[in-house]
């Protein structure tokens, strides 16, 4: 496996092997419209969203690491190595943006309605 580096400017995450990092590295989508949205979102000056194609992202090995996606962008709401992105997810967490207060889905008894019935 070749080395993968996150294409987001200012992100230093690099993967040298599949298990060398907790981040997942996502390839750019094959949908041209969504691929352009990713390119616009990451603001990498090396790749102009108006002329960069899906094929060019593959040739250059562009990837975005999981640090730039919200928990809600993943199926099941969990951001981990094995999670898959939801269709249409676009990276939105960057060094130059304000950090969002992200809440990880949790369930506790205080959050649930508990019904007790006595026989």
C-alpha cells in the first residue's frame, strides 16, 4: 500500500499502512458534482474545482481523512475506521473553520422514557 496524505491544507494526517492511523482516508467521490463540492470545501489551491476532474483526483491519489467529516456524515452516526460515509456527505471540519460542537449520539436512562409496569 502506498502512503496516503490528507489533501486538506494544514492537515498533517498521513497513512503509511491500513492500520497505521486511526483516521480513515476517503477517496473523492466518482459523482462529478459531489467531487466538485469536495474540492470547493477543502480549498486546496493546487486543485481548481472548475477544471479538476474525478479522474484527476484518482491519478493524484487525493484523499480526505475522517477528521474533516462530522459524526452525522457517517452511516449510524459513528465516526470510526470501519464507518462508511452517507451518500452526499461533504467534508466540513477544517483548521480554518470554527469548531462545531458535535454531539456524539448517546443513550442513557436519563434520556429515555422508562415505563415500569407491575404485575
